[in-house]
C-alpha cells in the first residue's frame, strides 16, 4: 500500500470524519479541532464542494479532504476539480470505479452484503465502503472483511467502541457516526467535540496502523 496520499493517511490514522451537508458556518473550526486531535482524513458532502479549497488552505495540507455521496462520473469530475483527494460512493459500480481510475482519483465503492462486497472488490476501486454498516453491527465485521478478500475496506458509520471491533477484524479505516458532530451543527460546545474526537482517535491509535492480511 502506498505510503503517501489519502491511502497512506488512512492506513496510518484509520479514521474518517464525515462532515454533514450544510454545516458550512462551523466547518473550518470543526475541521481544525479534528485535525488537532489526530484525524488525518475528512469528507464533505457533494453539496459543499466549495468548502474544500477553504479547508485545504486553513489546514495547510495536514488533512486529506474527500467527498462523500458521489454517484456519477460527473460527480467525480466536480469533486476532483474542487480539490478532493479521494471520494466515497454509497453505491459502488464498475463503471464508476473505472471512471475514478481514469482520473487517478481513489474511490471507495459502496457495498453491504457479502456478495456485494465480493463483487465490489473486483471493480478495481481503491477500496470498499461498507455502508450503512451500523445496521448489521460489529458482529458482522469479520465476515465483511473476509468477503473483501484483502481489498481495503472502510466502514461507514461507527461509534468509538465499533472502531476497535472493526479495525481489529481487519478493516482499513472507519467513518465516524453522527454522534461525533451531532451538536456541532446546532452550535453546540466545540470543547465537547474535542473530547468526542479523542474517544475515536485513542481507540484507533490503540489498534495501530493497517497491515495487509497475511497471504
């Protein structure tokens, strides 16, 4: 696995914080706190592409900025033009994976069932996004990882407890669930955000960097 770019960052930090659509007024302050607490990767919604340049400037390259909610080749073009370094698609297709590959834009293709995960692993995408993983719980972790067959697997939506379970099972990285930013959008105390961020990063650091499964 590459040591640089978004894939290298995810292999090292194991976490993605997904900024919900419409939190533009507090996005910079939120992203800064997350970066300070050890998050190396964030995503913004397709509706907030204009935030990427600002976040990249403020964070000074400390964090890889991706886009979630990508569904079409046109979305890929818009995300990359806005400065995204990787993208996540809730529904993965071979056509979308090939379009991302032509753009040299890492794509995590959405899948849920073991059959969908195994199929997505053949698409040639950078990895698989198991979404929404919370509906099946952490007991599903080893089965999902096994179905991926060594293809990097990202888990969409997890609590700090779930981070440990998924990463120990072999997942590449975990996307935080809504509890991380639940009150930030509503102008909640950013100090509490820092505490919640530490809950995530401490769990990820305890597990350590991702390593490819033994052949």
